[in-house]
């Protein structure tokens, strides 16, 4: 069982490295004296659905750009978001859209695990990933996990959320799925000028970035709502 799991993790890691190259990292050692053949046409990535909570007709839409490996994002999810959900989302005042940011491989891997389940289970898994962030990213001795160990930890979270290994294997080895997520991230981040996490857009306007306690975030929401 151990050897099978390790092979699965290696395949997944190798797959997800491919879309990271698309972020604009240099390709070292590709210098050529003659022009390279024209690449074959690549199909456009499939559309990626926004993950959202609340009434689609709410008077205000709030977009959170966050990364699963970001400590400030985990703090916001733990300390601020539950009260925002209770006071503003569940009462129909705002529509909440969560958009993943991929500044690193772990952020992308965790997002892929969270999206393995049906959309109606997404936020439950997202909360689990955020609340166990330190456990899946860091070893008991305080060192950062290597890729294989991190993937093992993410699989454990997926199992806890009711996902099977087969379901997660299918997600993590789906190159088109990974590339679609990266393409959607790039498009949205460029449109909204996202360069840090968490960042919040309220009614189409960027209102700040970084961790905000509930009282501060509430003030921004009330201002955007005209309260």
C-alpha cells in the first residue's frame, strides 16, 4: 500500500508542476541555434466555476481571493468568516465568491483536492483544509513537508471529508483540470490586480488585502452596502 501511494503522489506532483511553468517561470537550458518547430495548437482550458455562497440576487457581491497555504487566509477563515457568514451571507445581504490563488504548488494541490468533491461540499472541505493548514504543510518537528509527505497529508484530509483515493487520484492526475484552474486564476488575478492574499473585492472595488478582524471587515461591508 505504501509503494502504491508514493507512486500516486509522484505522478500527481509531476502533473501539477506542468501548469506552474505557465506562470512565466524561465525555461533554463532551452537555448537553440535554429528555430524550434511551431507547437501544436493547444485547446483552450475548460471554464472553471466560481465557488459561491448566498443569494445570487443579494445587493452586494464580495469576492475573496485566498490561497490555501496562506496563514493570513487561514486566520481570516477561522476568526472572521464564520461571523460574516452568519450576519451577512445567511441573511441575504451579500453574495460571497471564493477564488483560489496559486502562488505556489501547495496552494494549487489543496485547491484540486477541495474541488474533487461535488460543488455543494466545497466549502466544507475548504474549511477543513484551512483549519488543518499547519498539519498538512509542516512536519511534527516543525520542518516544511516535502512534496510526497504533503500530498499524503492532503489525501488524509480528503478521506476525512469523504473522498475516496480513486476520486482524488482522478483529480490529481487530470492535467486539463489543473491547467483550467491555473488559467482561471491568471485571468481573474490580472483583471482584479491580485498580488497578495487574502484580497477582497466588494461591489467591484478592491477594499484591502491581508487579515482583517471581524469589526474591521464589518465596517467595510456596511460601507459598501451603504448602511
